[in-house]
């Protein structure tokens, strides 16, 4: 459940259904912990979603004796992305943030089951990262469904917490906050990578450029829908 915002929302790739192509059957839906069945969502990176560890954005591997790169997953939900990054980069220092304690409880249990040392923080977006250090990579799968589209989503998607879905009038309210604030937390040449909804890639790329990010990249999912937009912060 994507509850990591004070004032934001979320968008989709079909007219009225969440753009989450990671289930073998049944409609796609967000990998969020709040499920009526009480089942814990799989902590694995959902099938069909693009990786946040593409060559352009991957943090450096830890070298012998040196602290590992800092990575943050904002709005971690069940911890799927953070845990996948930690598994892929064992030497990285991965922090995962969510504003929902219930979501963090699920993510923490998933980390325990996988024996992965992700550190979980409760709070609003990037604020809990203050004082930790300069991050090499910040990723987020934020709420990006436009408020007006939520009523038309499939019932199983609407059952998720609204905070996990609602991205404001155009779906980009939380994205704007992340793009604006991320430079304060990134190391020079550090990357910000954002999962977005169908039709939002160009607008998000423009937001990154306007904020001073370079090396803008757009990655597609298995349905060839632009799904992750990233940029690299050049430094002050």
C-alpha cells in the first residue's frame, strides 16, 4: 500500500484498471500489504515491472573496506523494491520509507523471512532520510492515479488504501514533491528513478529536466509501456 504522502495521488495504463502487469492471472494491481485476506504480498520484484537497477541508475557495488552505496525506496509498501535491490546489491545500505506503520510491519516481516538487512523508516517521503548521508540512488513507486480516475478502477484496486493510489488532479502531486526535494538527499551523480503511469513519462521527464537533472532515461515494462523515468543529479 502506497501510503507515503501528505497530499498526493496515482495513474493507470488502461482506462480503469491499475497498471501493474505482475500477475499471471487476474487483473494487475499494486503490491500493497493491506489485503482483506491478510496475506503477505510477495517481496519479490513483481513480474513484468522494469528494474530500478538499469545500467544508468544502478548504484556502484561496494568495494572492500568501503561503506556500501546508500539506496532509498520511498513509499516501500510491502518492501518489494527495496528487498529486491538489497538482494541484487548485497553490499548496499538500503533504507525503505513509508508513512504507514502497517505497511512497514509487513515489509519488516518480509525482510526477516528473506534475511535481508533493509532498514525501515516511518515518515513522510524523504524526510526520514535526513542526516543519514548522501544517497547514490533514490527510487519510488508513488501514488500516480489521477484523483478523478479512482472511482472507475476495478473493485479490487479500489479496495486498497486511497493514500496508495491518489496522485492528485493529474497523478503527479507526489512525483513533483520527490523531484523537488530529492537533490538535497542525493550525492553528485546520484540518480532518482520513479515508476509512473501510462502517458506520464514525458511530463515526468520534463519535471526532472526543469529541476536540473540530466541523463534522463525512460524504461518500458513488458507491455512496452513507459514505466520508469530516471535522471541523474549533477550536484551543486
